[in-house]
């Protein structure tokens, strides 16, 4: 029952962390940003941090003897948040090759995973949560603990949804990583081929330069033969042209004779008709 109760608290804290992250980033950037690691509306790192803090200050004997001093709460929350943030960032980056937060531009950061301003902010938030929020939520769960069966059912349902969400997220990230790895391999192959071409370019240029004189000499040696072939073909070409001109001239003479004959015949007929008309009159 204790595990079920704390698991429900973990989900609640994760959901509240998601609301905080999305609200903060949306106000900061001016457009909507879903800051969840999973598909669902939860940020597990907030749930883990808040649940561990609740266990420390409500279950461990060192802190349950009376009211805890605020600076102890601050130190525990600040140091604990730094350890949690750094370890989770390291694991996510090594497993999925991605960073869900980056403090590289923030002063006093460590590898971009944690920074002093964020650590101090989590310490202050821890004091506020432990002093004012935890008493309220403990009172709420005290009423819920009176119905352990309901707690078990709710925790099992939430666990099933979280497991499905986690499986889908890991599967999608794994397939995305596979696509990115294939693209990276293709890019590396193309770059390697380009580098090899660049490296072999001087040798190719040298080879072409060394072959150039031989090619030029071959062309020069072939030139006289080509010229002689053209010269030997010239008389035949001239005779063919002359024959074509003679044919054209004969054709033109034949056409001129035909036209002249037609005119002479037409003139003779016209003269004969005039004589006949004069004789009849």
C-alpha cells in the first residue's frame, strides 16, 4: 500500500512538474513548448525528486523527530537536485544522444548539465514544498489511505499507462536514432569519397599532363595523311560539281528551246488566222 501511495504521488508530482516546465518555457519563448520527455503530460524527473524528498523528510528517522530547520531542507533539496539532474542528463545523453536541458549559457554550469542558479532555485522550491505543500498533500493522502483497494487500482492503472507511454517513447527514440545513424553513415561515406577524390586529383592532373604531348604528337602525325586524303578527293569532287553544272545547263537549254518552239508555233497559227480572215473579207 505504501508503494502504491508513493507511486500515485510520483505521478502527481510529475504532472505538476510538466505544467511548471511548459508554462515557464512558453512564457520565456513566447510560443508553446511541450517539455515532457514522454508522450504523456509528465516530467518524471520532478516526480522522482519530489517523491524522494517526501520519503526523506517523512520516513527517515533523522528528519521525523520534529520540525526540520529550513536550511537543512534547502541543502538537501539543492544537493539532491544537482545530483539527480546531472545523473539523469548523463544517462539520457549517453542512451539517446540528446539533451533535454542545457545550461551551457548559464553562469557557473558544469558541462551544461547543472548550474548554480538552477540548483539554488530547486533548494528554495524544496523549502516551499516541504514546509507548505507536503502537509496539505499528506492530509489528502491520509484520507485516501482509508481505501487501500482504490489506491491499488489507481496505482495499477497509472502504472500501466506509464509503462505504455515509456515503451512508445523508447521505441520512437530508438527508431529515430537508427534513422539518424544511417544518415550519418551515408554522409560519412560521401565525405570519404570526396576526400579520396580530392587526394587523388594531383596524381590525375599529373597523368593527364604527361599524356598531353603524346596526344598532340599523334594528332600532328595524323595531319599530313588527312590533308593528302582531302587533296586526293578534290579532283573527283570537282568533276562531280562540273558534271552537275553541265546537267543543269542542258536542262536549262532544253527548257528554253521548248519555250521558243511554243512561241513560234503560236505566232505561226496567229499569222495564218489573220491571212484567212483577210481573204474571206
